[in-house]
C-alpha cells in the first residue's frame, strides 16, 4: 500500500522552508465558546498565492531532475493548483504552461498569467485542454504535475500537519477540507505518526463529494460534478488513484458533508468573528462546528485552506445569500 512517510514529509518541510510561508495558528474565542473546547484556526489562506497548494507544488518542482527542469512543467488547473504551480515554477526559473479551454473566464486567465505561466487556449472543454497537456508531455518531454495524486504533492501538503502538531501539541481533532485527498493524506500521515490518538476528520460539500462516494463504494468512483460554494473541492479523485484513496481510507477517522447554507454560514462567521476572507472550501471546518456536525472531544484545529473566492460572491454571502444563486 503506497503511503508517503513521516520522514518524506520532514524532508519536504526542510526543502520548501523559505519558499512557502509558515502560517500562524490562532485561538478562536468565538468558536471555543461555541464548542466548549479550545478551537484553533490554522490560517493557511494567508499562504502565498492564497492557498496551501504552493507547498506541494514547490516540493514537487524542487525534486525535478536537471533535464526535467530544463523542459518545464505543464498543467490544466486554473484554480489553486494552477496558481501554485505557476508561482513555484516562476520562482525556480522553470517554464510552466497552463492549458485551458476558451471558456475559462478572463480574470482566472489573467491571474495565472500574472503569476508567470504561459497560457495556451485549446478547444472548448477541459478534456480538450488535457489532450494538449498530454501532447506536451509526450512530444516535448514536459512534466505534468497533478493537483493531489502524487507522492511529492502529498508530502508537501503534509508539512501543514507537522506545523499543527508543533503549534497545538495537545490537539485532539483536526478538521481538514477534503477533495482529492492530497491535503488530508499528508496531514494524517504527519499528525498520526507523531500523535497516534489524534482524530482526523475530512469535510466536503454534500453535492459531488467524490472521496466520500469512493470510500462508500470501496474503490474510486466518479460522481456528478455540481456547482457549489466550495468550488475548490469539486472534481473526481481519479479512477486510477494511486496515492490518496488508500491513505484516506486507512487514516481518516470520519467524513462530514456540509450543505451549501452551512458553508455560507461558515464564510460569514470567519468574516464577522475572525475578520478573515476565506473561500467556501476553506470554511467547511468552521461550518461543521457551527452546524453541530462534529462533536469536539478536546482541543480542535480547523484548517482554513484558501481565500481565492470571487469578491462579488463573497459580498453576496456576507449580505445573507445561502448559496451560489442570486437571492430574490
Ligand atoms: C485543493 C483544495 C482543497 C482540497 O485539497 P485536496 O488535496 O484535493 O483534498 C481544499 N481547499 C482548498 C482551498 C483547495 O484549493
């Protein structure tokens, strides 16, 4: 069973130090009062590029061979992984191409370009863009780095687990946003190897939770992708998943699913009580505490994983919207 190890995560921490931010952990008085136990927030939304994915991308880039570095990296993600890869590649002087369909909104395209990546517009769907990625890998020898199912990506994200155990040594429960599982797999290996009794809970949106459906089925399955406030948690885990499914199955204690209105309430709470702006994917831990869907048994850490939300959507939620749709 392929697992990333604690020593690989510790090596990743040394490798990426100075290139990524060590983010703060703060006690949340409002959530502690609500939960009856100390609740801490890990402010990973303040990571460079606005999400934790810079950790994995940097760890993977730094392990490319000289030949791979010379030929560059390629991806299709226009979300937090694409941003992270673009930034990390530019920082290392490595060529990075992000392939996207002509339907990707201009602001997303500009954001990736501003981070230093080359943009290639191919076709009208993600699948057509993926064909160009495969061509660049096969014909030009570029390296494709996936968003979660890769040992160097998992090890990079796992460095968050080391920081949580260091900053909250008596943490009993860690609440982790869950999509493809690179984040939670890395954190679970780090935290459970150092603190075998720690509980690791994964949180996803109710609509289109691919990892939860795959665990129920006993193997990776596809689910229908539906619009959600937690857009960074959308997408499948890959039918040929090699690195995250088994680790999640072995180490994650439970998975909690959140409704859109609960996620919206989480975003509002983080804004109003913590004075922080987070995206829907990052608000799921707070949302689960507010909804009473997790029973904290001791000091609890909720990971705020990113802040890349369209500000117009954020304003609507702060003004009371309970989902993506316009109210009234
Ligand atoms: C990618 C992402 C996640 C989920 O990470 P996985 O490794 O796919 O489980 C959670 N939050 C944010 C903000 C993300 O960008």
